[in-house]
């Protein structure tokens, strides 16, 4: 079994937040095509979802995170 520390998961959360901010900029950029904006919006939603679930696991002091295949 692989293990991660609370700090490592927090780093992942911070990276997802930073990437979300970059995607926000892409979605509102004047030179971005509608396809670029749509892809950025889709990725932003996914990053936010993962970030919130990881943050919730930390807040609730969950010891296990399930990986579904």
C-alpha cells in the first residue's frame, strides 16, 4: 500500500489551486479561442472537484482514500 503524509496531500491541493488560477486566466483571456476556453473550463471543474475532495479528506482526518477503477 502507498502512503502519503498530510503535508504531501496539502501540496497537491495547493498545486491544483495554482493550476485552477492559471485556467481561470485562460478562460477569460481575450486571445483564447472558444475551444481553449471550453477545455480550460472543463479542466478547471475537474481540478476543483479533486481539490475539494482531497481537502475534505484532510479536514475530516480520513485515513483512507479509495481509488476506483
